C-alpha cells in the first residue's frame, strides 16, 4: 500500500498568513509574560530571605515573649513532679534524722564493784536548735541553717554520746542477741572530738550521719532476727481430734519449730496445757537443742495479745528433724487479761546462745567494694552542706592526728590499715583520710555520687551467721529505709566460733574506770581499741588459727577467686573450740558490700555565700 503524501497548500498559507502570524505572536507573548512574572517573584523571595537572614544574624538567644511562658510552665511542671518524687523518697527516712528529747536520754555507766552496766535517766541542757519538736522532727532541719558556737559545744561535750547510750539501751530493751566484735562502743566508734575546739556545723552533720546510718543498718539486722522468729498461724484441721479437756487450740510454725498450743480452763484459771507439743521442722533438717543447762541455752517464745505478754520457755531433750514431743513439765498459768478464745501472736525470742546471727564482725562506712573501685569518693553537694574552709591555722597549731572519718575510732580505721585489715589487699579505696575537716579531721569524701536531692554512701559489713539465716539478712537489707543496693557478698565456712558475750548492755572490754566510762559530758571517752588493728595486733583483726579461712596464716581471710572480697578479712574474738550447741558446722562468715541512698530533706534553703558564712 503506497504511503499517503502530505501536500502543503501554499496558497492557503499565504492567504491566511496574517492570522497565523498573529497566533504565533500571541503565544510568544504568553511565554515571555510567564518568564517575567516568575523572575519578579524569585527576586521578591530572595530579597525577603536576605532581609530575614540579616535580622537573625548575631543573635544567641532565640527566646521571646511567646517562647518563654510555655517553657516556664514546662519547667514548673517538671519541678513539681521532681519534688513529689523527692518527698515520697524522703518520707521513709524522715524518722532516721533524730536529735535529742529531754525525756528520752539515758546515761550509761559501769558499777565499780560489780562491773555491770547501769542505766539512769539523764537530764542535760538541750538547746532549742538541737531538740525535737512536737511533730517529732528536729528543729535543726537543714545543714545550711546557722547555729551558734555555744550550741555546738553543748553537742560535743554532752549530747553527742547520749545518743549512742540511748541506742544501746534500745537494743537491750529489744533483747538484741547479736554480739558486737570487741564491744558495742568499738563497733559504733564514736568520734573523739578535739579538746578545746568548737566543732563546725559541717562536722556535726557528718558525725550525725555516721551514727544515723549505722543505727539503721543494725536495726535492719534486728528486723532480720525478728523475721526469723515470727511464727505463722496454721489452722487446725476440722477432722483433727483434740483432748476433751482442751478448750482452745492454736498451731504456729516458723522455719525452725512448729508449736501446737493447747489451752485448758478450770473455773477462772486459764493455762497452757502440758499436752502442748513442739516439732522440729528446721529447714536444714538438723538436730535442734531445746534446753541445754550446761551451755546456758534455752528455747523461748512470747505470746502477745494487746498489751499482755506471756513468756514461754520450752523444756526437753534435743529433737531430731520431724520429731515431736510435749515440752511442758507442768501447766503454764496465763494472766487474767489473756483471752484464750481470741487471736494472739507467737514469736520466738533468741538469745546470744541460739541466735542465727551470731556477731556483727565489722561495719564501716565509705568502703566501696571491687565493683566500685574505679569511682572516686566525693563530698556532699555544696548546695546542701557547705565545705568549711576557715580555721586552717588553728588546726595546724593543734597538732595530733585526725580523729578519723565517721564511724572510725581516733587514729585510723577501725579494722586497721595493715595487710590483714579491712582495707588490706583487694579493696578499691584507700584507708587514708582524703578530704578531712579542719578541726576534727572527719573525712568529707565518703560518697560515690551526690546531688542536691540524694547522696549514695557505700558501706561494708561482716557477719558471723548461721548459713540458714543469710536470705533473711539480705532481704532485710534490701527492704531497708536506707534503700540499700547490695553490690557484692561472699560467704565461707567459719570454724571455731566461740561467744564472747559482747552484746548490747554487756560491759564487754570497756574500761570501767571513770576516765573511760563513757558517761555524758566525759571528754576522755574513747572506744576500746586493742592496738592499731584491734585484738589481732598491727595487722588488723585476725581469725583464730585453724579457722579454715584462706590466708589465715598471713593475718586474715581471703576468699578465693579474683572476684572475692580479699581485703575484707576480719576475724572474731575467741579461739577454736566447740560451738555452744548451735551447730558449728553451719556457721559462716558473710561479707557484704552495699550502697545506702540517703535523701536530703526537701525544700532545703540555699547555702549562704562565703561572705555570710560567719554570721
């Protein structure tokens, strides 16, 4: 098929050339107009951009009147949220920060004839600033508040030691059965203030914090013992037949014993029946002693109903696991106020002979473990507790070694700085005072981290303990008001433990002379320390020979392995020998490290500037 040919009729084109040219011209004008309009708009935008760029050049703050209100509102919202969280964290620790009450101060002295400790009420002069108000809060609420020198002298000379005596009496009243290595005073280690000098407010707060923290940790140990002794009710089965003379029956158990209490009543007399039984249910399936007159150990319980307290001593021969027998030779008459038909509680009361926690071997603050060894210890936030830089000349003229950091006896660390001491091999922090206060040489750098709201205080503790009680101790510390985070712990068998009876309220090794009796206002009081490192001599506290601890030949225990706590090697008083019926094979040395979180009181006023510090 042939392609069609396009023919152009030139005659027609010539005929309409005017109109064709007019159309092409119109099209060109439209195109030119578009480009012109586009070019004019681009120039305007370019000019506007240049003017805006010129207006913002050199500006460093872009906030304006419309910008600031929104950000200010956001800032206030975040501050409110922070303060709410801060207050919730502070409230559980509110009761820890105590000062002094006139009707609750006891004096501790030793009778010169019997050598026994005697408690008596003490009525000192308590300045308003150091007293507790009606809301049970201290009137000296913030470290930044000004205080006069006379008040500080009264604190140093009279009041400071009374709180140690009060706490010891608190433990005596609670029947705290745990021993203190070398005595209560040695473990708590009150600071010996420099004679003739007034302590600074900074030193007082550092000393108080040391006491408050140690006291709370020991209270946590008491809670662990009470948790072990608490008895849980066990309902009596409906088909379980009781003797006909039994009017009421209650059964309780803990991790050691199960007690089946049967109550009888004759006329108006109510009593615990001799038919009551006890069964050994110890979690370790060991033989347990009920009553050992030779060792002086007893098994005791307490019934509580309201204000009525009924002690219950269990008698009989040792019981094997799962064995059950009657434990009363005769009926135990109950007080008239005790109602056998109503609920009551039962708890086991431990003594120093059968307590699962035998001894607090060591307790020191500002002692981080291996995992914190790379962290430099720092001071409290300067916005909360101002560092006192005055009085340097006076401190230099006074001479003498610093009194030691909080919780340390005069002249150095409680456990000695030698090879076998607590700060021996393997510890991450040095025992030397790093940033001492100028008057009394109290170490300021004791925290691993501080802010205006919180400070984190590392500590180390060693316990001689029954292995079955370890979980209770760890749980009690984890639930502490101090919000403790346990970072390390290690335990090893401890052989040859022997009680020295250095419990709270015992005279212990404290000198009964007037100079060292520790009475309030006695500036000569010094915690008993036998040598630089305690009873073990210059090398620190040493375990008895043959204790089984690795490293005992060179003056201390070293747990095996690179992750062990090699520097934390306290020993215990006494020599090898049989235990007191508590099962020596189950005794272990538990060494642990933790971090206590201490919250500042919310709303602390700002620290006064340097120019106003002396006002």
